[in-house]
């Protein structure tokens, strides 16, 4: 019967979704580690291109949905509150480690997502016209791995040097705190 086979197909799809979810749960530890890097990751030397399967191995399910399927994290989420607390440092792409933003361009737009008024590495960012949802917006992507990061809005009246708001999904940013010179070098031993 046709309906029976449809039910089987739905059950299979649901099973697949479940197994993907549990995969994500299993890698939750790795996710926490990847959010804050101790030192700056090596910068990619050339464009990064991977299959969906390869991306799924290195990204959390949420990062995959944002970077590869252009989804948006919910506002006022965990990543946003972490972003607000972070001090000086740089923000790298969770997909390919390319530096994208730094704390120097960060500002509080009170919109529920991490906001920057500029990028710190212009060559690592590209913008694409986005006409989804019946509006015209400017999508922001990583220029190295082509991952979706968010959108950029201009002329909203923010008191920043550019009056631009790079509205970025915090889940796909890796924060690398600035190393204070002398912090890890034992000084004063020969004094
Ligand atoms: Zn990237």
C-alpha cells in the first residue's frame, strides 16, 4: 500500500534526524572547546571547500545549519551573552579559522546578535545580495570557506565610525582572547 510505504519513509527520515541529533550531542564537549581558542589558529592559505559530510564532521549541528544552510540562530541566545562578556581578542570563522572581526570593531547594538561596525580582515569577508523573505538584504559570508555568517545593515543611525552593523551569528565565531605580553613568559627571574 502506498500509504504504508509513505509512513515507512517518514519513519526512516525521522530516524535519520534522530541519529544526527545524537551525533551532535555526543560532540557537545568539542563544541565548548571550539568556542574559545587559547591561541590564534593557523590562517587558511587558500579557499576551503568541503562536502556536506566533511563539514558535518567538524561543525556542530547548529554551526552547520548556519554556515552551510544559511540559517539564523535565535536572538538573545547563549552565544550572544558570551559575546557581550568577551574582552579584547579576535573572532575567527568556526568553519575555516579565517580571522573575520576583532573586539576593536565590536559594539552593543542591543539586537540580540553579536554586532560589529566593520571587519578586521576585509579580504576574508564577502557580501552577497540576499532577496530571501521578500526583502533585499546584504548577506555576509566568509570569503575563505563561503560560509554564511549573517547580514550587514547600513545607515541605521548607530553612533559608530561606519554606521554599519554586521549582524553575525555568534555560534559560528571562534573567539581568540588577546594574549597580554609577558603573561606566559616568566619575567623577573634574573632580577
Ligand atoms: Zn570560513
